[in-house]
C-alpha cells in the first residue's frame, strides 16, 4: 500500500494542485470578466449575489456568458502549452504562440502592451526586443505566469529566469517582471507545500526574490502580514495606493476605481486575497472580485495561487459545478485545462 511519502502519492498530490491552479485561475478570470473595470460597489454587489447562489452567475459581457475566460487565462494556457510542447522553456516557441493568438483574432479582452508586443512579433521583431519599454508596467506578464510555478516548483533559479524572460516578451519594465516572478513563486510554493502554515520567513523570502527588480513590490510583500491583521477595507485602500502609478502610459492607471492594472498593486492585492483565506478558494475569489477595478486579472492571479495550494480536490461543490462552464469560445474547457496541468512536470 502506498504511504504518504511514496513518490507516486506525492506526484498525484502535485498533479491535483497543478490542475487546481489552472482551473481556479480560469474561474477567477471568468467571474471577474463580467464586471472588469467597474466601481468597487458594483463589483462587491455582483460578488455577493453570485456567491449567494449555487447556480453559475447570470448575465454576460458582450457576446459572452459566464464561463468564457479572457486573455489572462488564454495567455497562461499558451505559456503552459509551450512549456509542454517545447519540453521546457523556449522563448521563441512561446513568442510564436502568443503572436498567433492575436493573429487569429481570438484574444478576449486584450491588454495594450501585450497587443503591441504581439504585433511586433508578427512583424518579425525578435522576442528579446518585442516587449513594451518602461514605464509601461501593466500586469499582463504577471497574469500569465502561474504555469512557470507549476513547471518549476522546486528550482528557484530556473523559475526566476523563466518568469522574467517570459515577462520581457511583452513587458520590459522591471516592475512588470517582478510581479511575474512573485506570481510564479507563490504558485510554486503552493504546489510544494499546499496549505501548510507560513511564517515571517515566507514573506521575507518572497520579498528578497523580487527586490532586485522592484524594491517597492518587495516592501509591499513585507507589509502583507500587517494588512492581514487589519480591516479589509483599509488593506484594499492601502494596497491600491501603495505604489505611485507610472505616468505617460496609455493605461491611465490613475483613473481606475479599486485596483488598477498597474502590476504592483494588482499583484499585491491578489497575494493579499490569497493569504487572507489560503484554504478557501471561494472566499479568495469573492474578495478578489469585490475590490473593483481590474478584477478579472486580480481574481485570476489569486485563483492560481489558492488553486495551487488546495488543488482541484479543494474546490467546494459550487466551484466544481461552476468550473464545468469554463471555455474559450466553446473550446478548451475545464477538462482540457486539467489535462494540460497534468503534463506540466
């Protein structure tokens, strides 16, 4: 009979967590997509109503109803597929997959920096030069970084390099790259350690990892325990204004209500939402969507983090049922995401 320390048992546990990360990212994305960009009050009311029922959320956005995920998960999926097909990290391979998604006109909710980079790639610009330069520091690189943590859960050096390089294909600003490293690291930690308790060394380690790229993000990671100890509305307000948004960008970060697409606060809030309820995916997604602003990306990142910790087996009956709705224009649904996750090793 297999024991808990048996390698086959550990691999089954990790496979469940990898699947949980991709599926819960897609759930957060699909849920937040319905109210992306809305005021916090609208988002909070939506989240309250959605989680009051067992049935999937009603309503839609444009031609889409609940279940369609956006570019957050589309791009994470393409990165995961590239890691599997190339049998490791191959920047030109992923760059081609990213560009093809835009060329096919099937991207949903495209980000400006990623779109600009994709069209550079389609014109033949090398991946090393395709990314938007500073001060464009949106969260497009962080939102797709979870598969790096799934593929390299035990190799800190390789995970840092790959998270950084995949980010630079679309975002050369070090703040955007640091945010991608943070997402990959938190997801990797969930794969390796599940819902085990974390102490101050956990936050200090994550802060050191991103500090060379973005000292402000590192300072924010160190603040998360104090935010967790205080009232949620105060934490949300402090995180939203924690870093000065870059000026002279097309994102107009300063005009957003709630959490903007600026990589530093959006990634910090996703991390905060996860650590506020590290073994409760429903609570993490509800908190992430309620904050307002770029809630599809915040909920996607937070969903990947908590999903990596609890696995598919940690999703409650409601989220299991909702996950059956996941799709990308009626393709690549939950079962496809699970199958892909199982190959990320």
